[in-house]
């Protein structure tokens, strides 16, 4: 029985080497990369100049190395803080997001459709994650009180620090690098940022994602200039949008959003159209309808263009049919249009029509061409609102509201929360109904709340993964006084209450009874497995540690489920897979993902456990499951051998111990 010795997260360096071997096998000699050979293979694409365009800062090399380091941590399940543990597909993780992103590399590689983050803006007041490149996991455990603190405290990044911008870049670089691996090939990342680091963030994203994958930047006009500015008062933030692969994204997705107020417009038009009488003509109705449209300050320009109602009650707008390019259109694009009343030819655009004659004839037949009172007006294309309920995503977003009142309604104490309507709009535009959305700067939990709200409105089943550091709340703050000792505690409670509020607000919607408002809570910690360290300084301590643990490789203060989820992470299985338990004698067997894996971490394992797994396997469609046992769970080698042979008799070959 092979033993599992891998106790770390995905080794990204080794992964990159394997990819290089696949593409350039001749560039390797005795397992080592020969740089000169690789340079010869890529020829003219080698940068030989000493000076070339690049972005650099103090600490960049270490930040790059950190992104490639493995994590020896794990994520421990916390059922008591979860909601609907057995059925939910949502995840909340408490811990340093750098370590968490490393631990998610195997299980969620190429599975996330959208990352939406609102990282610290580096205003001098924001907390910036103080990474320790030597041992970031132990650094996290010390900072959060899980190890001796030794006087270390979380701190802000102030301008008096000589590495003000560098500190921020060193914090962001490895996280953005690791996050990219989690995105699907047609995945996207959106990042909120203000003027403090927008230039640096733009360059950072260009380096990590490539300028060719820039989808654009959305300017969020918040309608309220900052009052503390000594120069130009900023009233906007930027939302930078990058795809993992822009061509892949655009080939599978339309970058559009629903016209938010289309339903309101159609409903109002129906109301007006129903009032047509001999005393209230369609012309008069259109006059009043147009006035009503103009009075709606929240409508976009595209929505306000739909200001007319036709005889069928359909709302429409006119759009020019002139050839859009500078060069003249082909001859087939100059079909003369005859006015239906005067029977005279209407003006043809100088460069021709937008459509060929065949298309123009179809539009005429379908009454989708608008003529003027006489032949002097150039005809326009008639666009019906009911056929054009979506519009292109604009580079400017006007939204001046805040969610302060919403959090007060939820009784959640949190300053400057992100805005649900803004995040929800972008989730709707960039994702589809069953996609994963990741936010590793979760804050008050707005992204999770937005996913729940959108699912309720659309009867969809998007899923979220939220990650938040247990950053201590200020002892003078309302949050602390109300019992919230960390930001992570606020996040979890906000998501719990948001789920109930969303269900109440959408109680009449289709499928609301199936809305997943639950979430599984996991917490970052050191591995559940005792790893043997033969370094001189640690050798005696290692002997004592194993002696105190009765020779068991699993830490005595960890549960079977702690170990189970660490195994899932090492094998690249999702943390929300269904898990079924069965007791056989004194042993408990776990069936993961309907038979993709079986785990038994009990003591006194014998062949009856193997037989039970075999019976379970017969009911499964998985032909090659993995079986994991606790190595010290067998009383002797004979029991271990017999167990393996029993499993092989039912076709299970992949058997390992931990």
C-alpha cells in the first residue's frame, strides 16, 4: 500500500517545468533546463537588450518567489459556524488569502468564472497584509493568536514608510498571480481601485494577465467628490477588467448587461397604450410617454432612446441605417427606398446603407423601417425594446448610492461597505447561471450577498467562495462592542442575515424555495499531519512529538473530518462535494462525491471495511475510485495486506495510506 507523502499545496514551479518539458523537451538535459538551448528554440523572441520596458519595485523578486512557494497548511471545517452544511455549495474561508489561494490551486484550478475583489486602497489607513516570505503560514498563526504572538501586530501601511508603494505591490503581486490559475480559460477578474494605486495596479495586471487580455476599465462615477482632497477632488473609482484569455472569453460570452429599466418602460407603455380612445390619440400618448421617459433620471441614455409606442403597443426607437465606415459601401447597399405614402424615393446615405438589399427587403416586409412624413427624411431602422433587452456594458457607471442603510437594516456594524447593485450588475454581465465567483478580500460580505440576490432574482445557481482574514476589530468600534472580535465574524453574520433577507424580498419569485443561502466555513491552519523533519535543530523535538502522539502521523487534537478535507485538497477535489458516512463495526467510512473516493481514518481496520467499500463501489458509476486509510489504523501488516487484496477483487487498485 503506497503512502501519501505529499503534504503541501500544488507545486507551481514543478507544474511550470512539466509544461516546458511538454513544449520544449530538447531544452532539458538530465532533468535540468538548459537556458541556452531554450533560447535557441525561441530564436528572435529572446530579449537581449540590457534596457527594456518593464515594471519593477523593491521586493519584486521575493514577491515572485512567494507566488511559487507551496503551502504546508490546510483548511479545517467548522460546521458549528456554517449554515446548511450538508446541502450548500457556497464556501467561506477564514484566513490569510495568500495561503488560502495556494491551498485552492488543485481543487479549483480553471474553475472560477469571475474574481471580484476590492483590495486595500493604500490610503495610509488601510491594513496591508504583512507577508513573511520565510514562513507565511506560521506568520499568520502568530498574528491571529494561534501561536505565541511575540509582540507582532497587524499594522497599516503609511506614507512615512520608505517602501509605501512597494509594500502594497508586494502584497498584491503573489495573490493576483495565484488567482489567475484559478480562473477558467474564459474567466475574468474585476478589481476596484481609487487613485492611490490605480496606475500601479494597471501595470501589475498588464504584467500578470497580458495587455492583450485587457477588457477595459469601467469608471465608476460615485456622484460625490471626496471632501478631503487638496487638489482635484476625485469622485470616481476604477473597476479594472481583465480576462484570462480575451479571445476565449469573447468567443463564449457577450459582454452585455440587461437594460435595468426595460421592464418598467414596457409596463408603462402598456398602461399608456390601453388608454387610447377617440379623445386620446396615439400621437398624444407618445407625447406624454416621451415626457415621462425624460423625467426618469435613473434611466441610461440607451433606455431613454426608447420613447415611442407604435399602434401595436410596442416600444421602439429609430436608428440610422447609414453605412458606418469611411469607405463607400458595395453597390448592393444603395437600394432606393420608396416612401409608402408619396411613392417617391427617399434619400440614400452618401456612402450607402448599412445593410445589403436582401436584408433591406426583409426589414421592409417586417415593418422595421421608419419613414418620415414625406420622402425628404432619410428612413431609419426600427428597434423594438422587447427584442433589445440588453445593452453593451458601458465604460462609465453612474451610481452615487451606498449600502449603509442596508447594513443598518441587517444590523451589521461595518463602515464603507461595497455596493450590492454595482457588484450584482457586473456578476450578471460577466457570468452565467451556474458559475463560481471568488472574492478573496471579502470585507463585509457584499459579493456573497450579491450572488444570493442575483440567484433569487434570476432563479439561477451561481456559487461563491469568500475569503477574509480574521483582522481584529477596533476595541472602540461599535462592531467590537456588539461582540464581533474580527472582521471575519462580521462577514459570516452578514451573509447569514443576507440570505434570510433575500428570501423574504423575493418570496414570490419562481424557485425561491430552492435558493442556496448556506455556506461551509473553513479555517486556515497548519497541516493535520505530523511531517518528519530530520534537520539537526529539530530532530529531538520531532522524536518527542511523535512519542507524545503515540507514533500516529495525525495530530491528536485533530478530527477525522479535519484530515478528510485535507485529503480532498491534496487530491484536487472540491470542498463542497457530497459526503456520506457509514459505520462498519468500530470504523467509519466516508464516501466522497458519490464514489469517487472512499476514506477510513479509524483504528482496527480489517477486511470487513474493505468489503463494505466494495459493496458501495458496486452502486457507483466511478470505475477508478481512490481509497485512503490511516496507516496506523491497521493492527498489523497482515490486516493491511488482506484489506488491499479484498479491494482488488472488486476492481479497486488505487489504495493508499496516510
